[in-house]
C-alpha cells in the first residue's frame, strides 16, 4: 500500500465505487481485525460512542447479525428496526423514515431493501454513513468483500484465479458484486445458469458466459453456487426445481471437474439439493461457514473505516 493511500469513502454502496487499492485496504483491515473475534473477551473500544442503526426491509440472518456482531465487538451502540415493526406499515415513506432516524443522530445506517438504488437515494437525505446490506438485484458489497477475503485467505491471491459462479445471475446482487469485485482484482470470472437467469451485458461486467456448468467449473479454483431468487421473479423461469438441480446443481461429479483443491462457496441461505448437493456443501472443500466468519471481520473493517475509528 502506497504511503499516500487514504480510504476516502463515507458510504458503502457498490463494489464499483472501490479501486483495487480500496479493496486491498479493506481486506487488509479485515484480516487484522479478525483476530479480535478469537479472543476470550471479544470487544475493543474502537467505536465507543458511535450509534449504528440496522434498517432491514428484507429478511436476513447472516448480514444483519454479522453487522450487529461487528459493531458490538467494536463497542458501538446498535439498534435494529425491520419493515414489519416500523411505521412503514402505517404508510410512512422510506425517505420520511430515514429523516426521522437521522433526527436521532446516528453515525451509520445499514440498509437492506428490495428496491435497487435505495441506499444511493438515502445518502442524499441523511448525514449518517449509509451502508448497503443488499439492494434489490443491484449490489451486496459486503458479501463480495467477505467472499474475496475468504478466497485470498485460502489461495494467497485473487489475480489469475478461475472463479465459476453458477445459478440465478440476473436476480442476484451477490453475483453482480462478486463479478465486479473478482474481475477488478484480476480473477477470471465464468458464469453459467438458465438462459432466463442470465442478464445482458455480462461481458461488460467482466464475466465470461459459459454454455454448460461443466465448462464453467472445469479447472476452476473456486465454485460459487447461488440460490434461485424466487422473491425477485414475477413468472416461473425454470420448469421445475428438480430439472434445475439436474442441469445446474453442483454435485460431487460437477465439483470434481474443478481443481482438486477448489473452494466450494455459497453466500447462503442454501437450498440443499437444488443449487448444491449436501455432500458438496458439507465436504472438505467447502468454506461456506468460513465465509460467515469472515463476514464479521469484513463488516468490522467497513464500520471502522467509514466511522473513522481510532
Ligand atoms: N448472504 C446473505 O446476504 O445472507 P442473509 O440474507 O442471511 O443476510
């Protein structure tokens, strides 16, 4: 890292906003903060006095909890609010909700929403840092960062690796962030899925579209399977889950086409037996739970960097 480098982002909206130096710095920061979670007393005073609001309009297990764990490990005060328990149910607009949260003077608002672009909209209406915890089909930047951290930790590098991303690419914010992130860091990203789940413009995003899963995973260093995002599809896009699993599911035979030490990844939640067979998800190459562990470290790093912890 050059001596002049400075992390200069108040908000975390999209992987596209980050340079290679930014991504390296976030991962480096996360790697150094990871050790805190292994201590018997898992708490440092770094963000003492900071107020962080988790505003989740869509369900979440990993992202919401790991942002909260990350904030608490650095002594910030955290507050959770979900769509079902907020006054959004009484007709309050999102902007009004955000302005009312701002009136309580938080330092950061972490937002998950079903509409693409909401974090970008909110940052124009509040003074707090906005952190995108997943917006529609657009972006899930902290997921891509934790995925890159996991691969770099295991492989020692990102550049030159073959990354195969299989599944519902069109509706997956994880896919969009990962394609941008891994290709920006010099990896060779190959994608495959049903034609109805592959967006236009993949090449512009830095990915190679493959016509079969076998071609995508052949000699890969990483296989990442994605869930079908049924909640973002108006009409059925595949004939049946059984047919999907037989053509696009990552089973043992498919995983064996990759390098023998290939990493098996999934952002979760997994639909076992659909996008991935249980023996692969739980096998020795799987780093799925290590992704979750690194999620806490990456989110600690993001909060630390945007809130200017000392
Ligand atoms: N990977 C991910 O975003 O999981 P959650 O929906 O449980 O947060």
